[in-house]
C-alpha cells in the first residue's frame, strides 16, 4: 500500500512519505478474496524506470549504487551469505513482500533493478494506494504538492500494472476548481483495473460534486464515499459499474434518480450502506443481486422492497425515530429485519397490513430469523403492539429489543402481558434475546419476565446496561429460575463502554457488530 504521509522532520520525511504497507499478506489472509487474482503475475518485461523513479525528490535524484558481485557462487537475484548461498531467493513471495512493506518507498523501489522477480514484487507491493493530504500542511507540502504527487505516481504506472485499491483524503478547499484532476485520476484508475475506491472529502467546503468518470470504473467492486455529492447517474448514459458489489455512502448528497439508477444498473451489487444521506426521501428496491441493505433511514418517508429475490438483511437503525412507511412485497430470502417500531406504520408484509394494533394475518414471513424492534414502553398499548408484531414472524430465532428513549428518561405506566395469548415464535423458536440499554425499569422487567416464562427454546439472554458489576449481580438475583419455561436459558449482563449511537450496526448483524465496545460483567 503506497502512502503519502509526510512527517514533520526532514530526516524522517524520505522514510515515511512513501512507506509501502502490504495489508493482506500472506495471500489468502483476507476472507472472501482470491490471492491469485489480486494482481497480475510478474511480467518478464522490465517496466520503465518511471515505475521506480517517480520523483527525483523521492529517490534522491541519482541511480542507486551498484553492488559488487561475489567472487564465488551464483547468487541469482538475492543476497549471498559468506558461504555463497543465496538465502533471500529461497524465501516465498509472501515473505519478501512483507519485508518490502517495512522499507521506505525509495529503497523498496530500488529492489526492482535486481531481477525480473523483484520487479514483479515491487509492482505487487503497490497494489494498495493510500494518499492523505497533510493537515496542517508542513514544509510546503500542501494541496499542490499532494495533487502533484498522486498525479505523478499514477502517470508512472504502466497500463497493465494493476492497482487494487485507491484511497485519498482531501481537506478544506483543496479541490476548488480542480475536480478535473480527480477526473483524470478516475480515468487512470479505470485503465489500471481498480477494484476498491475510497474517497473522503472531509471538511471540504463547499461539498464537491465528483466527476461522472466515477460511474465508468468497469472493474470497481467496492466504492466508499464520504462528504461529497454523488455524480448525476439518473440521465443517460447509464452507470457502467458491472462489477460493483459494495456501495458505502456516508454524509453524501445523492439524487433520487441517481440512487435508483445504481440499484437498477449495478447488476452485481450485493451490499449497500447509506448513512446520513440527503436528497432521497424514498427507496424503491428492485434488484436481483442485492443481499444486504443498511442505513439510518430516519429521514426517509417510504421504503418499498418491490422485487428483491436475494435480499437477506434489511436494517435501518433510524426507522423508529422517523415516520417511514415500510412495504415488503417480494423478498423470499429475507432473514434479518429491523428496526421496527410503533412509528413505522403502516408496515406492509406482502398482503398483511400492520398498523400497530390488532390485525388480520394473511401472509406470515417464515424466512425471517432475526428481528430488531423498538418497544414503545412509554406508549399506551405497547404490549398489544409487540404481541401482534411478533405473530408476523412465526420462525423467529433471535429477538433484538431496544426501549424507546422516552421510556428511559421518565417513569412510564407498566402494562400486564397477556400470557394466555399464544405467540408461536416465543413459545417454539426464539432461542436468543438481546436487550439494549437495559436499565432495570419495571416495564423492562415485565417484558423480560414474560419472555422467560413463555420461551421454551430460549438458550441465551444478553442484557446490555450502563451500570457496573455490582448492580448486575443484584439484578440477576431477582430472576427466579422456577418461573422460566427453559431451565437451560443463560442470562449474561454486559456493560456498554461507548454510547450506543457509536455502534452503527446492531446485534442483529453479529458479523459486523463492534463487540470491542462492550465488556462482559457476569
């Protein structure tokens, strides 16, 4: 990974400014990636010297000194020991790439003159390019230096030499009137078969609009954008991103037409994450490939899953705080759904319309195994709301519970749960309950006691709280094991170390949850 990060001191600048970091070696250490497909095989033809000597200042402006050859023994392309044996050449490529990752860019680049094998290794070590504008600018290396450095390195790369990932961070007004330069970068990355692109316009003023060449990266698989305007994809020509699998937009202004164009034309899109986006008030999902959709969705008015045959996870953590309508027409593989709350109305599940109260069940969602809900303890009739909602998901296995904020900040009326009312998922299938922001209020204890008394398949209850271990020990003594339907149920208390708002994804997405923010208490 090629990094542009100048250091304060002149002596350290040359060793840190172009440091190479091989982030995924040995090959295969990263899940879901094919180590043999990360880059092309080493070329027998030597690349031009520009690949190594990208900048006179970077490499000292003179060729490296020639190393004397040993008198005996053929050392090949490595370094001989006293007995004339080439130990370095016996090492596998993964080890040599790890060694290169600890060298300054100018020294790592000089290894390319040793042999065709070393030239190939150096090219592989530059698969990942990470450029961050110095802030504050030091030693004259401000915006102009930053842009020139990136442009020079991209220009020095031969067309057939791949660049796997490219990330750049720009502060302030650095790209005012210079978006044409970014357009040139995107066009160069398209020629180099870019697979991962991360653009961060942090604190840019005004928020820049990215050039349309972003939508022509045919090899791009992962796109992450932060604090910028998405190019207009609603008008012809349509986006050409056939390989795009992951789209992550955070603090991005995107038009309704552009978002719909991405969903319609990106036929390989599998995961989309939308956080604090503006310009969109409705998402109409028609995608044959999309499997996961995450976001806050607090400002949306409507979410319609019209045709999503492969959608497995739909999580909107801000849905209960807004007034969005959720309509799921066709999603036969959906396994994870959340967060649903009393304000998410109407909730349409196929031909079942749920508006918070008693309803007539026509179509049940048997595929959903994990459900995240916000229980409105401060609202009258919350027991009826929860009971009727859970009846829509008869095969539920994991229930994620979050109290509404008003019930945490003030005393609420406690309602009695109807134990005579049969709820299939509670009685037969739920084996795990996760309770966020558990404070031990009477309304919360009432719900927990109801679940423990009805759930015969329950194996684990996780309670996340703000208080310490002594409080948790006192609370667990209040639970009488004799009143539990499942004697094997284990109850665990956890302490939340960071505000819950820092956890963008909830427990219903366990593979992506930031578990390091929590400490077990018992």
